[in-house]
């Protein structure tokens, strides 16, 4: 019986993962950066997708959550930055 070479298909693509990181409200502006430059830099450097949802009306918490999504390696890289 002949061996069939293994090829990676779309079904075997790396699994996506997501992490949420709380950011204190006092530094949210500095974290986002002018015109979103801080978030773009984080996304470009780590290779993961960055999302920072707007606050819902009536939310009084002292932190905002940043969501990092992508492969586990890219999310880990984002968490290290």
C-alpha cells in the first residue's frame, strides 16, 4: 500500500482563541493612542486581532476590557506586549 503525503487543509487550520485583558480606565486613552495608533501597533506587532468594545450605558466599572483573538501563539504574543 502506498503512502499518501499529508497536506494541511482548511479543516486542519489552527484553532482561534480569545483573551480578555482588563485595562484601568485611567490609562485607556494612553493605551488606545492617538487615533487608535496604540491598538493598531499591538495588532501589527502581535499578529492578533484587537477589539476594545465601547462601554454600555450605565457601566460604572473602573476597567475596560481589551479582547485579543487569533491563534494561541499570536494571542500569547499580544499578551506579552
